[in-house]
């Protein structure tokens, strides 16, 4: 988060495009730097009922995802199921 924040400030970035649910921590960097962010979510593996995570892991990932999504200005979902889930 700190490294991306520094990069944004140093390079005078206007908008940040995050290209995976794994990059959502970048939304926090963007907020702290005072710029807009867009996140393209290609899929949420933890939301798949066939995923191999334990129920506890799945719950943790859901909480972290939903928390970090709050820092993104514009989420874009490739999957209707994932959009509705989020």
C-alpha cells in the first residue's frame, strides 16, 4: 500500500486501474493519494461453491474483499454472479 501510494504521488497518477480482486489493496493507496480508482474483477474464486478453501478461509476472504471494495470508486465485474455476490 505504501509503495503504491509513493508511486502514485511521485508520478502524478490521475487514475488507477486495478485488474484483479487480488489488487484491491491498491484502492486504499488511491484513496490515500486522493485519486480515483477503477477495479476490473474477473472472478471471485472464494465465491465459487466448488472452491477448495475451508469455510473459515472463505469467510475471511469475503470480509477482506468486501472491505477493500469500499475503497474502489468504480468496480467493473466480468461476471453477473460475482457482481450480485459483491
